[in-house]
C-alpha cells in the first residue's frame, strides 16, 4: 500500500533578490505609513499584510517585477514566525540581512507556473531557465525554493507529492553502534570507516582563512577569498552528506528493524576534546536520515535508551563488565564465558537484541 511523501530535489538555478522590497516595507512600517495594517499591534494579521503588499505595488512599480506568489509566501513565512513567537516557541522574527551568505525565496505551484521540461525549469517571471537536473521530478509539484549558497552557487529545491510503494520485507534486523574510530559498526559484521572529511581539509581550510583575515573587509579580493573559504566548507559538507546518504539508504533498504542508541549528542559536544571529531561524523544527521528513509521504505527504527550499557554487556552470556567504561579499551574477554569481544561489534549486537526485545514487548501490548 502506497503513502504520500514530500520529496526535495536539488538542482542549479537563479536567485531573485527581494531584500529591497523587505527593506522598503520595514521603513514604511517604522514610519507608520501602513495605516491599514497595524503591523506594530499585538498580533500579525496575514490577510491584511498581503493586502498591504498589493497597495504597495501601486506606489512602487519595482514590486511588479517580483513573483507575486513569492511575495505572498514571504508574508506567510512571517506569519508562521509570529505564530510561533506568540506561543513562545522562538524569538521574534527579523528581516533577513543582505549580508547573509544564504539568500532564498519560495514560490508556490499555481496553474502550472512551475514545471520541469527536459533540461529547463519554468518559474514565474523568469520563464524557462537551463539547469543541471540531478534527478527526475515525479508527482505533483507543490512549491519551489530558490537558494544561493555562500560559495555563490544557486539551487532550487522542488517539493513534490508522489505515491511511494513500500519495499518488500527482508526479515532482517540489525543493531548500529556509531563511533569515532569507525563511523558505524553493524551487528552483522559490516563496518563503515570514518573518512574524517574535515580533518583531511583542515590544514587547507586554515590557510585559506588566514589569507581571508589579511584582506581588507569588503574589498574585491576579500570577496574572492571569502568564496574560496565557502567552497572548502561546501566541499566538506557535500562529501559528508553523500556518505551519510549512501550508508543510511543501504541500511534502511536491507533491514526491517534497526536498533540505534538514543545518544544525547548535544551533551557530548560539551567535551572540548571530542567536540570537533563528533561534529565531523554528524551522528544527528545520520539518525535523521535513517528515520525518514525508514518511513519511506516501511521499516522500523527502535531507539534504545542512552543509559543501556551496550558496550559493557557480554553479547554471549549477558555478564556486565564495568571496566569497559574506559573508552580506550577496544577489546575485552568475558570473565564468565571467556568469549572475546571487539567493543563496537559487541555493542551493536546488544543493541540489536534490545531492539528486538522492545519490538516484541510493544507488539505484545498492542
């Protein structure tokens, strides 16, 4: 049985700047010129704000050059931010600065105004623009977000609704123990190495940042060097994301039940000696990818409590060895059954067993 999912497709595209409009509206609000819309009131009124944009077009013709639906979407985003602000879920929204390295806007699909035609994409006001298509867009297009990265590259993210059929069950279960020496060790013996992408380019990145610090801020050479630094950061991020995508997809497709440890990465980052290494492996991103891909393929993610002593328990007899708390101890022998364990493999086997126990208990309750 299929399910409706929202997929994002990333392709190259062009950015339309709307900061002049936002700045103009901000000035008019501060000057009290938008009398028909009490923006300074206790609550933000989305409908009145959209009407105010229509009135502004009569005074400022440049607003007609911008996609009207994109302007409406910007107002909706502001309304969403204020709604969460009133609920004390976040701080009050602010106008995006022109100096922000990431610039973006979103436009909605209305009456076929967004379409992908071979190697061209059609968007409101811009017509057909040639782009590098990373994958085919399937299903009903909902909206498109155009974004410029700090490196100067442009992308469009297309959200489409499509029917996805679940893969057949494999009858397999697996436990995953993540680490710093090896990125992940599975209970079936599979080991994914830690490429340490940041470490490999750290020296080159440091030199580029030193050169940037010596440039006059705002100069042409400063802008050029700033893009070089951004491209290095982007290269690291792209390599890491590619690795995480491949590993998470392989695991989610091949196993029905996946046991993972419910790590508190935020607290682990407080360790200054390990923070850089933990950031480099991106455990949180890996877990997020596993979760949404498990939904795609109809698989189950079981989170094992972070206080579960997966590394200390003997996967053969269940004896707990307190000495394994020492992270430097990579292998140990059980005093009871004399079974020799490799730390990460043993932990992954215990995580698999605990995941199956939790799953069986949940099924029994249901």
